């Protein structure tokens, strides 16, 4: 005998889903433009770090998210080394509401990628013969909120500029 269940089977194709398809190092470069002379200077380097996020839609449900970081170390205003890294991932989103997709791309995905980026940068700096630099943690939620605020301010300035640029003819 076979048992029959009266409960309808859930349609799993309608359930929200998030999947990491791949995490990879897209680009990595190291430059020491003033070597070997600068290596003889006994001074503490000044380190500057810049981080940015890019999102590239590959299809309606698949996105490439990448974190681009630049680490510049200078001694006496000369570049000791420059590291540029692009850590990326391919992420799949199924049945995610549009209002939730943007925060996931701007917060969740970079949070997943960042530890890989930190490790790769520390490794390449160490392999270049320097003390590794471990990047500080980043609050991607705060970064996302800041970008939203900037976009809203830019949009309001555009609206104000459009209102101001109207030509008023005398009666």
C-alpha cells in the first residue's frame, strides 16, 4: 500500500533564496615604484586605505559584487608600496523582493567578501617583504546608509536646480 498525504506540497520555486555561486580574486597588483632606494629609509610608513563596492548585474537573478581596495604606504612622501585588489563574488537571488535586494547587494555580499580581501592584501604585503597590514573592519551597513543619504541629497539638489532653472517671463 502507498500512503497519500493530503497536505499540498510547497512550491519551493516561490521561496526566497540566496546562494553564493563563487568567491574569487578578480585582480591584485603590487607596485614598489621607488625600490630599492626607499627600502633603505628608516622611517615609519604612512598608510592610506581606500575601499569601494561595485555591483554588476549578470542576469535578473545573478549579480557580481566586488570590493576594490587600494592600500598606499608612503615614507617621506614617496610611495613605499601600492596594492590594488579586487575581491569579487557571484551571488544568486531567487524571489527576493526588490526593496530587499539592494541592501543585500550593498551590505550582505560585501560582508561575505571582505575577509577574503583582507587576507589577500595582508598576504601580498607580507610576500613583498613588509609587515602585513590587516585592514580594519568595515561597517557595510553604515557605508550603505551613507551612500543612500548622499544619493538622496544629490537628487534633491537636482530637483532644486531644475526648479531654479525655470525661465519666468514677465507679464
